[in-house]
C-alpha cells in the first residue's frame, strides 16, 4: 500500500536523515517526516550556519591584521554584518538542498508535516493545513532533536532575550551583549559577536568557562577571551533580565552573593537545550522516558516493539556526529546486521572559537576522581614552527595516559584547526594504541598535528623540542 513502509523516521536532522538514507540503502522502504527544513537544526540553525559566521569573523580578523603578514591594505576594513548573515543563511540553504538531493537519490519519501506515534505501528502526520494522514511502518524511529532551553526566570522573547536561532539572524549588530552560558554555543557566538565589534560579557554558572573541558584548556580559553576583549564572569548566574527603554538590565549574582547589574542591547541564552518530546504520543503509546530523554537499549530500541529513538532525545552527548552514528547502529540492527554499539567513552567534542577546542576521553580532573595514576604531557603551540609561521601560537596539546597500562585516557587540544586533528586521537584510542606506539609513529613536519606526538613524548620524558 502507498502509505505502508518498512521504516518511518520522524525528524530529518543529522540523526534522522542518516537513518532514512541508510535504511533505504539496506533495501527497506523508507519515509522521513519533517515539519520544517530538511537537515534539522544542525544544518539550518546550528552547526553549519554558525561555522559560516565564524569563518567570516576569521577572515575579518586576518584582514584587520594583514600588516602582521607583510600585506598592506588601503583604507579601513569593516564588516558588513547583514552580508555576513546573508552568507551564513546561503550556506545553510545549500546544505539543506544537499540533504534533499541525497534523500531523493536514495529513494526516501519525504512527508511534510508534524509526525507523532499513533499506536499499532502507525504514524499520524499533520500537514500545514491541518490535514491528518495515517502512515504505517514496521519500524518507527524518533529523531526529533532539541531546541534552545529557556530558563523560567529568564524567558526568551525572541527579540531582546534570544536563543541561538535568533542570534544567527539579528537585524543589526548589537553594541553590547550578555551571553548566558559558555558551552560550545555560548562561546562560539560570544567570539563571533566580539570579533564583529560587540562588547560581550559571558556569564557562566560553573567555576570556569567551557566546563566540560579539561581545566588547562578552559584556563587557556579564558586567557584568549580576555585578550580578545571578551569579559567573563564565572561562578555567577543571571537572576533576572528586565527590558527597560529597549535595553536589557541584567541582574547577576556571583558565588559570594554579590549582585551586579549590566545594561546591554541583547541577552543571548545559551544554557543548554531542551528535547522535542511534546506531542509525539509517547505517553499514549506507553513509550518509557525519564528526565526528558527516551529510554533505549544499545541499539536504540524503546520498550515498545517497533519504536526506536536516537539523537538528542536519548541519553548521551547532544552532538550531530553522535546522532548520525546512532542512526547507523539503529538501522543496521533493524536490517538484521550485527553493528557494534556506540562507544560513548570515545566521542570527540569540538568548539569552534578562535582558538578552537577539541577533546576526547577523560579530563585530568576525572582521572584524579577515579583514583588513576597517570602520565601527563603538554606541548604548547608556542614551540610549534607551523603555529609560529601561521601567526597564532595560542594553545596547546595535552595528553593523559595510564601509568601502568599506557592506555591513552584523554586528549585535549586548544589552538588553530585542532578540530581537524582530534580524529587521529579518536582512531588511535579505538585501536588501543599506547603512548610508546604513538611516539614510534612518524608525524609530518611542520604541522600542527605533530604537537600530539610531542605531547606524548613529554608524558614519557622523551621530548626534544621543549
């Protein structure tokens, strides 16, 4: 029948569209249900457009410091904020069209509308005009993602108190901004706006910036942000925001109960995400969930036969590449294959500020808390010929090994282009490579990546370059 499928995926983000394409490749009749743009938040309002904005910021910064590279520019270099935003939206639109092409190429039916579980292997889709249609599938995969989390005491109004989505398309560059939260979203957008010329203050509840990262990495970022003119308040929380005469009056309380007021044009709330579970029919169909996350097994099966969940709506890191890998494992299991479950202990994380941050595995703090005896190696980019020639020596590589077994426990990087380097550490850890084996591997020179080998050599007392 026309409305019958082997697999229906609700949501077309990095989890949903990957699940749908892989299912079709495995000869399963597949459809994907999407109420908005194909590609989900990541391609349209997250990862991709944010990186486009940051690239424009990087180009502007290079041009502003062209003389440092021996290049003379006539006149003043100024950013065209609206042109920067327009470029970002164009990149996002291009990527969304790419997903549309891939779905069509792989014979995946796209159903426009809001999908929900209707029981008995059925999905009810409500179109934009309100029309409801039932579809049937042996397997239904929920991949509905998440949205910007709004705090009860600081509700978002979309104009003066905004989330990441509005931050990508502001009509004009604000003169001043307070950013709540210093995770990847908060730090990236804080850096972008500061580079464009906005006076930015970051308010972070935890004692340090980028709190999921290693302490040394967080300290380095804090130094770089201060050098860039970004003000930071750690161990502090926004108590309330009042809009007075088109200005935001932000009340902040620090860990010593001291109250500070800051007046700014815009408040960006970047305090995490909330999962999109509302209206999916979970309760009606008896699908188990807790603390805003659907409960699943290693292959993303829920407690209800034929219903699966992947991505931000299940427990684990809310990252695009995690959702995509979960999609592959889920679908291949459905198809009768025997995929290896996701190793959540070897998931890389990246933050695209300048300098960039990339990490995988345990932090030094986590190792201490676990009572591990470790070897630690740090190699600063001040000692890197490639970093020096590139004009930015900020940053370092930090590696952590188990002293008894030589197991590579963690790798933490901050510096230019380190997000392109972390995959090597992920692969090496996956294959169980030890510290001595890394040292015995030949890294190319001059590169930023050789700093990883140098850091490992430091850990084992064998480095010759510092």
